[in-house]
C-alpha cells in the first residue's frame, strides 16, 4: 500500500504534493492524493496531465486552470470518496456521506421551505437522505458560482419537485443553472452547471 501511494504521489504536481503533505492524517493524505489522481484522469480526456497544470484561484478560492480558461473543473471529497467534474462552462460539485442529520443545523442554514422539506420526510432515514441531498445540491451551486458558502441564505433556494427533479430560484446572478445528481454507496453527490444567461 505504501509503495502504491508513493508511486502515484510522485506523478502529482508540486501543488498537489503540498496539499497532500499538509494533511495530518493518512486518511486525508489518501483522499487528497485520490483527488489528484481523479483530476489527472479527467484531464487526460482533454490531452492534459495534472502534473503539467498550474491552478489559480478566484476571489473566493475557486480553482481554475491558468492556461486553459475555457475548461472548468471542480473537486469534492467526503469520508472515503472523491468526485470530480470537468466542463466547458462554470461548474461545481459536492459529495456528502449520508449520516444522522442535525435538524438544528438544517433550520439555521437552510431556507424555511428547504427545512420544511427535510423535516417533513416520513421517517428518520428519509429525513437524513433529504438533508444531505439538499446540502450537496446547495454546495454544488455555491461552488459553480464561485462564492462558496459566502452566499447569503436568502439569495437562493432549492426545491425538490413532485417528480423528484430539482429547481433553483436564485438572485445571485443572471445565469440559468442545471443539476445532475448521483446516489453512490450511501453518499449524495451533485453537480451544478451554468447553462446560459437568463433572458
């Protein structure tokens, strides 16, 4: 296992190695390395390698590839899994392991309608699932717009429609955003894409 870690570590960029080295726990080092490996894999579809890229950061820490302004990416990890997204438009992603939800936290950080949706689920398991589903969706949007969780709560609200689809009402910018969701091994994952400007 140590040999495998070092083999991939040596293939990473200096920036990724610094991130790995900054982690105190071995589990976090593995996740950070996994993020680098996944980024390298995703970039390979564009004829690029992670080791050769320079990442710059926007005003709120959103990463960009300095030499490829038309290629957007985002990374997220939780517990044992890492996800990545690559696109030709602004994008964000988030993954969250489903655990027991903190409803007091939900009431504080979600809108009243979002909290009502979470608390109104029939049973604890569905309540937990709803909490982390909305959490991943909200994080993916916040990362797509490049603001992170700095966006004031009242500026955007996510609704789960009767057919299970997702709708967002937002006053952050004049763009239209779309979502993709993934239910993976007890995790909720979401990807958000900036699709176009509103008319």
